[in-house]
C-alpha cells in the first residue's frame, strides 16, 4: 500500500510537469512565474519550502529529545516569527521594491539598493556555497525515512530524489513548482494531522499520560515535561528557535516567494494562510518530537534487547533516526496507507525545499555572476543556462550529501541558515524600510554575519553551528545600523530614491 500511494504521488508530479512545461519560457517566467503567483500558491509554496524533512525528521527529533515538550516553542516561533511577522514586514516592501528595481534575487537587490556590483557578486558566492549543505541535509532527512520505512537503499533513494527535482526544475521552472507546492501543501496539512493523532495517542498514550511519563527521571525528567524547559541548555533551545524562525527572513529561497507574488493585495491573504499552515505543520512536528523519549522507551531492539531510548542515550542510535523509527513502529501502529501518506508528505516537503534551493542557487550564478560578466547575453541563453545549472547544483549537492553522511541533519542546516541569514537578514530588512542604510553598513553586516556563523564551527566543531548562527543573526541587526550611522551617507539623487522607495 505504501508503494501505491508513492506511485500515485509521482504520477501527480508528472501530470503537473507535462501541463506546465514550456520549451521557450522567458527568464521572468522561469524564475518568478511572471510575478503572477496568487496568495494561496505563494503561501503554500512558502510553507512547503520552509518545512522539509530537515525540520520534520532532523530538527523535531533532535530538539524533542534534547528539550522535551519545550521543543514546541520552535514550532510556535516558526509560525509567529517565521511566517506571520515575515509576511507582515517583508512581503509588501519586497514585492514593490523588487518590481520597481526589476529585482529577482537577493544579490541583485543588494546591487541595486546599495549601488554595488561587488556586493552582489560576494552575496551570490555565499549563496552558492552555503545552500549546498542545506540541500545535503534535505537528502539525508528524506533518505533516512525511505530507508527505515521502505527498506530502500539510501544511495538509490537520494539519487532518485535528485533526478526528480532536477527534471522538475529543468522543464517547469517556478510556476510548475508553485502549482505542485499547493497540492503538496494540502497533502502535508491532512497528513500531519493524521500522523499527529497516531503518534500522540497511539505511541505516547495521550498528552497527559505522555507528559507524565516524560517527567520520569528514567525517561526524561521534570525539566522536560513542561513548556518552560528547566534544564541546563536553555541557550541551546533559544538559539534554535531564533535560527529556525528569524532565519527565514534572510534565506534567498524564502525571500524569492515575496518577489514572485502577484501583487501587494495578495500579501494579506497569503500572510494568514502561511501562518496557519506553519502552526499546524511545525507546531505538530515539534510537539510530536517532544514525546520521542517516551515512545522509544517502549520499543526494544531485537538484536540487543535494549530499549531504543537507551541506544540513543549511548549514541548507538542517531538522533536523526528518532522520528522515522517512531513513525513506522508497531507501538504507534500507523496503517500502511498512512505510512505511505507520511512518505509522500515528507517527499512533498523535501522536493519543495530542494527545488527552492536549487532555483535560488542557479539564479544567482546565472544572473548575478554570468549576467554581470556578459551583460549582452540574450535572455533565452540565460534561461537555458539557468536550466542547466539547476541540474549541476542538484548533482553537486548530491555529492556533498554522500561526503557528509556522518554530519547530523541539524548541524548541516544550522551552518547553512546561520551563515546566509546572518549575512543577509539585516542588510535586506533595513534596506527595504530605512533610507539611512549605507553601503558600508551593508558590507559590515554581510561580512560579519558570515564570519560569526562560520568561524566557531570550524574551530569548535559543527555542534556549535546553531548557537553561532543565532548570534550572527542578532549581531547583524545591531552592526548594520551602527555602522550606517557612523559612516558617510551614500549620496543618491532624489530621482534615484523615488525609484528605490517609490516616494
């Protein structure tokens, strides 16, 4: 039954691709869907790109194990900060300024907002390099689920995912992914609700009983069965909430949704839809993850006789395997059809995220690097180059995935999000709403954000990536305005300022 559901899903993808594929897509159509994507598609595309197997498998499992019920705050933060406030404060100005300046990417925004081609090139290189580990984490999360649930070899699984994502982008572009994201978003909503009921009431014995067991010192402890985490690693919880919630404000594949939405009138509806979507998906995933200790304590490894709880404690079982193991366990008791729906849910979310990452990366190389070096290159040639680069990026991220298999999903994503959001969030946010940002302020924000995020993991190990990423994001919000106030204002004509800000 699991395979039947999976095949039906793949046939749906193929049908959408056939109906939307066009040989001669313009660059604007390929990258932004002609800036004509409605609120429902925009919101679902945003949510589906936000919550991949990285969140549902990697983050929910690891944070649930580390912080118990308090991991739910990450889902609430994702909904309020990462969706509601992001759409409220970024979407309208990004859509308006993007159209006025003919902006399609964050590096292009930096060039035209701050009149600096060098800033564009530096930003483009950061995106290309640091979206790769995030893509690798998507492969790892989904590959882990396929391996545990269906027994499919990990290598062939991720190769199949890469081929599917590559073909989708090469032939269909952003419009095809937006339509599919809408369908996939509906699958994700219904799927997560059904799975939530089985995990909480079947696996944990209900919310009250599960929390009581989670408070047992042998399973979790009294600091874990409350929303107000009382353990030693409070900063670890806070830093992950900051990273996964504020991080999307500066991630290029998420900002891209604001550039592509139909008009500013659509933003209001998309804001509500996106927030509800995030609350259900992320809130449900993290809440389930909080009961991971309880459920694994009920499952015994037939080979060793140990509980899986003890195996995670000893390091014999990776935290990345917690959620897939829970989902397919007899203790939870999901029927085969629902397991098939779960696999489709994770595949949907991960394909959406992966195509967003690939499109963001290939576009910065095509438009911001090649386009700058060859400004007279025809639009048709640029579109073809972008299609080819989509395939190249998929292949490259696949190779990185195989070379970093021992790195936890959480660490891979944290390095990517922390570096890009730490570098871009403040210059992008202030650049949208404040005329006083200087070129020096933007440079200081991008360079310091990248260094603060990258240097500590290189010196101290990948385990500090969430913390350094959160610090990078918060630091940029201070560094950019301080440097801008202390450096000479960039002189723009009144006409230029009207072009940028529309007034």
